[in-house]
């Protein structure tokens, strides 16, 4: 049986750490590749939440993500790209809300 406070999240964190240690891509490129993979597997908004905010912090621009969606559309199909765009928008909204909350709590 899985152990720990949040065994699934801990396992995902470990998997990501191993992946990061084994690649030589710059952070922005790595996160763009991961976002493309999320589009390909039709990932839920929560998956994008873990990648979109770090991508923005790494210098990825909205135009870059839009270009990525256009680039993968012929491979994954329009419905998947549209769901991904909605999921990315939702993830960005959550990330902005969390940032706003953290800022207001810090000022309190």
C-alpha cells in the first residue's frame, strides 16, 4: 500500500525530479515539450496547472503556447487542441487566483 501524506503527489514529484536530472534542455524548452505532451494525452486542467506557471516563470510567452498548439494540431486533432486551450486557460486562472491569494495573505 502507498505510504506518506500524499503518496501519489510524492510519486509524481519523484518522477519529475528524475526526468529533470536526466535532460539537458533549458527550462523553457522542457516545459514547452511537456505542455505539448499534455495536449497529446488530453490532460486535465490540473496537469496544466503544474506546468503552465513554471513555463511562464521560465520565459514562455502566450504566443509561444499558441504556436505550440498550432504546431501539434495536425497531429493530435482540433478537438484535443481546443480542450487543451480551455484547460490551459483554466490553469492560468487558477494560478493567477492562487498568486493573488498568496499576495493578499502576505500583506495581511
